C-alpha cells in the first residue's frame, strides 16, 4: 500500500481549505485572545498556528532538498520546533497562504513512483530513510492533529469553526 499522488493532492486541498477556515475564525479574535495561553501543547492559538507553519516549512525543505545553514533544521533560520516565526497575526496568515502554495506546488509535481521511492533526511544528526509517502502522510497527519487542537481552542474562545471533515470539503 502506498499513498498516491492524487491522494496527496486531495490532502493538500484539505490543508488549504482548513487553514483558510481556521484563520478566518481566528481573525475574529483580538490579538490578546489569540495569544492567550489556553493550556494547549503550544499554549495559544497563535503559537499552535506558528508551530504548524514552522513544521510544514521544515518538511517542505526536506522534500525539496533546500540548503540549510549550520544548526538549522529548516530553511529560513528554523532552529527549534517552538521558534516563533511571526508575532503579527496578519504576517503569520500571509506566510501560511504562501506555504500552502508551496505545498500545492510540491504535490502537483510529485508522482506515484516518487512517493513509493526512498526518501532520506537528516533529523537531529541522524540520517533517516523511509518511503517518501510515509513522510508526506506525516506532514498531512501532523497538520490535522494540531488543527484539531486549534479547533478546540477556538471553541473555548466562543467561536465555532463549523464542520471540519474532509468529506465536507470534498462535497463543497
């Protein structure tokens, strides 16, 4: 069994759909509400969004073979998984959309054969090897996991993001 390129493209569509939906709901909150520590793994809505953007950039860098500087785990100076990339919500939202464009561009070109093939990447100084589709599946699963946390945080803040099911996006 392997992920197909079509499945990756569907998941990229879902990724963008959900990001646009959750950012639109989060935009209704004040900056202080978005940054309030609500006891989540990354504390706040803003920091959880930030972590998702950061992790997506790390994985895209690995997928595309981006050159890294000494000590970087991802392109653009990413050194830790809790590093704050953007303090300003509008900047974070704009960069999220750009990264979703990059994800779309990656999955538009990837083939079934490439997904089934070996993928090597360095993590914490250790070379890892697995089928590319495992890493791509992880990218999308990781997004879903943390967006589920954001959905809960938004509900706790009194804002219902509505239906989040993949099926709903496919039928829209």
